[in-house]
């Protein structure tokens, strides 16, 4: 059994047993035990070239969670070494998303560009040590010289350029004397290495570009594999946790921190990226959907950016749970959206008030209810959570119910309204359908019923039972709201890609409709979340709602065939 204790917020933290720890935690435990580090410091290093998505959420939750678990620190660092694609808009959006997820970075926000001077100094150090050289091979030549998995590379003719000449050329590169792409600085490692990343990788390039942070100070920029370990080392990061595609880059990471002579250098540990089956993740791909106008911006609720999930109505808690249940591993795999949906349903089940909204209305007239009278019924907000209290709901002779809650010719097991059948109107009375009106085409336009005043909810009536309960709204006081219903952006049935390789979009990914709702739902504020009885969980849209005119996004429907796998069932 594990011990439960309280953390500083007073919430329960479960102390992990060695078996319940993931491989990263076990590696950290070993480092602390062996004295490699005496503390833990992690970071999340996004490139500010787009919005964060659910995969990034995994990295944020993992890195900040580890810092918290070990009483360490967590940095948010913008990896802004490529000025081409980066924008301040993205910096703001990323900060907001990381904060919203609950990762505590406080004032520890850094920019890789803050270390450009250090990087330059370290490059000079490498040159002086004979570990880096200036090359004038073209990009094509460098690729051709690199060789491949089966062929060792060929050394550049510039590889043994004298140190003094390298220093002078590198300074001239910095001074702007060379054109983009004309010269590079390369690490001198091993052209015969079986790891292609170690074959004298480029560490600096000439690029006359304006940088959002450093302006026009630099016309040479460091390459990722050189910059990243230095950024980590400058910040005193102990465990540089990244995704699996960097595994082959680790020897280079270690080479850089060693040859640059950092004391107590950081260590890189890789884990598998989070993928969602049949969902577009990957910044580049999401960006394309935004730019092509397939979706309506980075926060379109059909996307899985953090901004979109927040707008749709997902909670940070549900995303954390999802990350926890999908697990940390070294093997690539794909999680199902139904797991994410399960997590938000579980989170909102007890938190969200349950109110009534009719999405496809048809009138219900109670023939024996006094005309002109309205009574207020007290209805509990969530039968499973008394703490949410109750509300007063108006009730009178004319109501609206869902069109499919009445049938002229009901199939056998149908338990809702049909002529002669009695059902409960949720929180109100039993009613029995007696007749219905139709238009010229024979469509039902209104249902007539009678009610039994003895059967009022909460009155203790036990005389008889009914099989069905339906929801309703009072016609005279119903509010009209815009409701958006979502399906997956990708057509799941037919698979993710069309034959020509393009994405196979679901034409029904967005349905906009009007719903009639009880008065309290008209007063809701942005991000308020409700269960619309029998219709799903909904959230007030943060962009398009106005005071007194909320727009509701469906977060998720109520039903699911999803079963939480036993192993994960904790
Ligand atoms: P994308 O693959 O979406 O283009 P990226 O890796 O280019 O993302 P970065 O801004 O460089 O985006 O990512 C910041 C951090 O988030 C990196 O450490 C990266 O490894 C991690 N990360 C990115 N995608 C995922 C994912 N799907 N699952 C887990 N971590 C991820
Ligand atoms: Mg990247």
C-alpha cells in the first residue's frame, strides 16, 4: 500500500512506490542516490512558432510534475533560435496555456536568445580547442560528404584549417562579411561515426535575419543541437526530458556539454510522444489546417490545441488525468480520443450543474393545466452532488420537449411519450399523451397531454411508477441560444487519409443549431460548464458569447461505449 500525505496545497499526494514510478522517475532516483545531482530542475522548451497542443500538454505535465514531485524547479524556456517562423503572439499564447494547465514556472521564463553570447563564446572555445572549424562547402556538398548508414563520411578539405584562421573567419561571419549559406561552423567530431549526427555537424550558420528578441545584433545563428544543450546548461537544468526523435542526438548533446566544459552538465532522457488516433496533432499540420481555413483559427474547438480544448470546455484536471492514464513510456503508441472524452466526463460528472435544454423542440400542451398560471418548481442541480443546491424552474401549460421524445408509432421498447403512455416530466409531474396535431404534410407540430397533480416531484407520491423520464422547458420563459455540436474533424470510419494522401475530413464536424433552454442558462458566463440533461456537457464559448446571449459548445456527449482498461483503472 502507498502512503497518502498532504502536500502544501492540502490535497492528497500519493507517495509513489518504486513499482509505480515511470522509467524517468527511476532514472532520477538513481542520479540522486549516486550523487550525480543533489536536486532536480526540469524545463519545457517550446519553439514559439505555433500554439501548443495536447502532445505538448504531456511534456508540460511531465516536466512540471517531476519538478514538483522532487521539490525542484521548472523553467519555461522559449527556444527561439530560428527567427524565421517565430512570433510574439505565440509567446503570449504559450505562456497562457502552460499557466492554465497548472504548471508552476512563476518568474522562471527564459529565452534561448538570451544565451546567444554564451553560445558564441562556447563556439570560440571549441575552435581554440581544435574542436570546431569553419567550412565553405555548400549545403549539397556537406550532405554528399556525410555518407549514409552504410558508408562512412568524407572529411571536409577545410577540416584541418589552422585555429587562427578559423577564429578570424568565424569573427568575420559574425561581423556580417559573409552571405547566407556561404560559411558554416562545424564541430570536429568523427566522420566515420555510425551515428550520422556525430559526423562533424554544423553548429552555426550565417543568416541575415531580424530576431524578435535580439533585433539585428546577430547574423549568425546556432543550430538546435548545439544551442539546446547550452540553454539547458546555462539554466542549471539537471534532467533534459525530450521526445524520442532526439535519442540519436544524445551523443551529440553529451559531446557539446562536455567539450564546452560545463560543470555538472544536464542529462537528456527521452520518452515517446503522445499521439491521438485519427486526430491531427503536430504543430506544422495544425498550422496548415488554420492557414488553409479548414478550421476557424488556432482555437477552433475541433482542434486539440490547448487553446481549442479550453474553448471547447475541457478542464486542466481532465487533461492531466488523460496524460496520467496514457502513461509515460519509451515506445511510440497512440491514444484514443475516447480516453480524453472519458476524462472530461468523469471530471464534470459531479462538478457541472444539470439543467434542461431542448435541442430539437416540439410543443407539449397540458390540456388540463390551468391556463395563464405559472408555478415555480424547485429542482436539484445535480442529484449526485447535493452541494450544487437547487434552482427554481418555471412550469406552465405549454412546454417544449425533444421531437424524438414523442412517437406516433413507437417501436416496442420505446419508454417515452406516445398516445396513451405516461412519463415523468423531469422535476415536475407525470403526464399522459392524449393526442397530437399535424401540419399539411403530416408532421407532428404539437403533442397534447394531461397531467396528474398528485404526482408532483418531491411530494412523496408513490401511487404508481412510470418507465420514462423526459426533459422540457417552459415555452413562455424559454431562452433561445446558439449551440454547436462537434464530431471529429477527420472521418474516422474511412480512415485518416484519402487515396491522394490528403486528409479525409468529416463533413459533419460542426453543426450549428438553436436550442431552447431554461432561464438560468441565459445568465451563464464564458467558460461556465453544464450538463444539458440527456444531451451532453456544454461550455459557454469564450469568443462568440455576449451578455445574456451565450453560445454553447458541446464538450462531449453523455454516452460512450468506452471502457477504461482494467490496468489503468485507478
Ligand atoms: P510538433 O511535433 O507538434 O511540431 P515540436 O516538437 O516541433 O512539436 P516544440 O515547440 O519544439 O514543438 O516542442 C516543445 C516540447 O514539446 C519538446 O520538448 C517536444 O519534445 C515536446 N513535444 C512536442 N510534441 C509532443 C508530443 N506529441 N508528445 C509529447 N511531447 C511533445
Ligand atoms: Mg520542435
